[in-house]
């Protein structure tokens, strides 16, 4: 609303071809500086939000890699059970979390004497163990790589943070600065504004108010 009042005062002053008081020019200069500072701060905040999102994604991948690697090693070396969770449901949930590539390798390196584990519909999930500890140790790099690939693929699924609000704000501030620049231009030379120039100011204002 303040900018609208300034524009109205400009139109009146320029149509009347009056000399602009220094106070108005100083106010416009201060407003332009404030616009520039707001734009700078908003850009810094936009970068901060983007950086925090990137760090959260890195932390998510680190934590998920550790959790899924621990789960994979648990199934490769033990016969897991959980209280209040049926064995078939546990096997199905863990197999779905680990994914087919990791599950295939686990079934190759499961230690001897570990029993087969099936899902709720009787589908085979974790094969009966037939591997040895030496083979498991040798396959660890491959297991880690498969877990990391699984986590990286899942990390792409969450939607990125929407930063369009910051871009719209910057566009509005740019429009306001253009308006302010037009006003300063005419006040500096103290001439009468044409109808076309007044219309340009009005168009710029409509851009800001969208």
C-alpha cells in the first residue's frame, strides 16, 4: 500500500510538472536499498533451505545404509525372530526392505545350518544356509555395494523441497525495484510523465500483486 501511495503521488507530481521535494527522493532511495537487502536475505535463506535438504538426504542415506547392512548381515548369519511378529511376516517385510539384489546375495552366503524362511503365502524368501564364514567375508564388499545402490535408488523417491516461493518473492522484489527505478528516474529529472509511462507503472504493480 505504501508503494501505491508513492506511485499516486508521483503521477500527481509529474502531471503537474512540479519539483520533487528532497524528502521523497530520499525515501525512494531508502526503499530501493531495503528491496535490495530483502532480496539478498531471501536468497541466503533459499540457499540455506537447499543446503539443509541436501544434508538431510546425505544423513538419510548414511543411516539407511547402516540399518540395511546390519539387517542383511543378520539374515546372512542368524535366523531372526521378533516378539509379537509372525516369522513369515517378518521374513516378508525384511525381504521387501532389502530388495531382490541384496536378497539374492544373502541367499548365496547364508551360513550353514540356517533354516529356510518363507513368507505368509509359502513363498521362499531366505534360502537354507549353505555358505561358510570365509565366503561371507569375501562377499562383504559386494554386499555393501548392493546395499548402497538400494539406498541410493530409494533416496531419489522423496520429493525435493519446493523452492518456487523464494523465486516468486524474488520476482516480486525485482518488479518493485523496477517501479522504484522508474519513479526515481522521473523525479530526478522532474519532467511530466507520459500516459504510456504511467501505464508501465500500473502494469508493474499488477505483476507484484499477482
